C-alpha cells in the first residue's frame, strides 16, 4: 500500500492551520486519498476553536497538477460522497478565512479551488489553467458559474473552452488573485496575512465572510452538484479515456473519431 502520509502536511500554529500539498514527484497531483486528508483537515479546522484562518500552499515551483490522472482512471469519483466532492463541499462552505499561496502550475482543481479562497497570493511563475475540455471533461468546483461571474463571460469562455494556461498578470487583471510576488516570498506573505487575520475577532471575520458569500451559496452548491454528476459520467466516456490514456502514454490525444 502506498504511504501518502507526507503528501499532505497539516500544521497549526498561532491560530493558523497551514495545509501543504507535498507530492512533488507527481507535481502535487491529488489522489482520492489526498482529497480525503484535505477534507478531514478542513473539517478539523472548522470545528477547532484554536484555528482562526487556513493557508493552502504548495511548493515555489508547483502548486498542483490537479487530479492524479491514473488515480482518476482507476477510481473515478462516481457518487456525491467521493473524496474530491467532499473536499470541494468543505472548501466552498468553509466559514473561516482561507488564503492560498500559488506558485508554478495550478492545473484544473489547482485553479478552481482558488475561486473559493478569500485571498490568493501568487508567485510571478504561477500558471493557471482549467483544461477540462481538453481532457474530455466539464468544469468542476462550480467554476462554470464562478469563473464567468469573476472574469466576465468572454474571458471565462476562453479559459474554460480553450483551456490554455494564463499567467499571474492575467490572473491579477481578472481578479482571481490579490498580489504577485517572487515565488520564494509567496508562502511567507500568505502566512503573514493569515496571522493578521488570526488576530482579529473570529466572530466578525466569519459573519463578514458569510454575508459576502451568501448571495452565491445556493447557486454554488447547486452548480457543484450538477457539474459533479456530469464530470463523474464524462470520466467514463471515450473522450476522457482517450485524453487520460494519451497523458499516461506521453502522446497527444486523438479526438478525431469522437
Ligand atoms: N496525474 C498524475 N501524474 C502526473 C500529473 C497528474 N495530473 N501531472 C504530472 N504527473 C507526473 C508525470 O506523469 C511525470 O511522471 P514521470 O516522472 O513518471 O514521467 C511527473 O509527474 C512529472 O511531470 P512532468 O509532466 O514531467 O512535469 P512538467 O514540469 O514538465 O509539467 C505540468 C508539469 C503540471 C504542467 C504537467 O505535468 C501537466 O500538465 N500535468 C497534467 C495536468 C492535468 O492535466 N491535470 C488534470 C486536471 S483534471
């Protein structure tokens, strides 16, 4: 059995829970077992009064390559209680402030999870992408709703239909991130901002976040469920099978017959 205990590091200090994606050999791609650990960490942060803010970070060279493709092929998330959906529900409804620090590639859920964070700091090497169509899939994490709301429809359509990466400057212009810093400084900045938040009254932070998110909450939950059903079904279909097999075989996918 694979030991995943170091793939997600969780550390709490001075009111801040820091969750680190730490599977560098696989570019911080995320398996079902890792989604379970992420969901457990958020659940514990939610219920622990000692946690007043959360930081999600990767390495200064890579945030996340998104879902682990082999794991997805072997264990597709077929039902709403699948670990990836459990994590996304926990993240989207998380009541305390969440800060993300993003450097290097942030692929798929590496980008869509940011739509649910309150503050996002990026290294100048950050490259965001939502290549769901290129993988024979559809958006997840309510990104089919939130991306258009944040960036406007034309830019969301470009990001979601073409699925090409966009860099930190574009992400800043779109409103996806708060600030760009040298990669070696991103995690430290996220930590400083989290400590500032942790020193504020938690009841005010939570009520402010609840009020700011209230208008979207119902739509986000509804869209996430609908996307999840389509995503789970499409994972089993020929286009996704071809895209994922091509990735494993290190070749370009051939969708000409699909
Ligand atoms: N799932 C499983 N393995 C992955 C992975 C993923 N999402 N992303 C990368 N890896 C593996 C590679 O297969 C490679 O394994 P190998 O050393 O056995 O050949 C290793 O991680 C290093 O990846 P590599 O592609 O060589 O690194 P890179 O620095 O050239 O590129 C990325 C980094 C993230 C841009 C590139 O790996 C990538 O595009 N990954 C796929 C992203 C994706 O489509 N995610 C799914 C979203 S739903």
